[in-house]
C-alpha cells in the first residue's frame, strides 16, 4: 500500500513537471530565453510529451497490481530527466 501511495505522488510530480515544461517552451526557462531558441523549445516540448506518456504508462502499471512493474515507470522517468538535463547543459547561450 505504501508503494502505491509513493508511486501516485511520483506520477503526480511527473505530470506537474510535464505541465511546467509545456508552458515554458516559448518563454523563459531557468536562465534561458526559450522563445528565441528553437532547439531548446523542441527539447522542452518533447520532454514534456514523453513525461506525459510515461505518466499514463505509470498509471496503467499502478493499477495492474505488480509492485515490481513500477520500476519501469521510475526507470523511464529517470532516463528522460537525465537526457533532458544533459541536453540543456550542452546549450550554447
């Protein structure tokens, strides 16, 4: 039961992060002006979409009942955030 509660909180945070990235894709994000940088705008857009898809997959897995399948959601989201972090650090602004 504790695992389900923690996974619900984690999936909620994924959805919140996805929403935030989607709304910042044409404005200011951290120290970057995303509106003038098409590459960074695309990174934010695709990261947001992938986090949304992973959240939906996580909700489906959560109701399947196997607690070990929740590792898929954790792994995919961690990998997506890792790639996102590495992508924006390579930005030349």
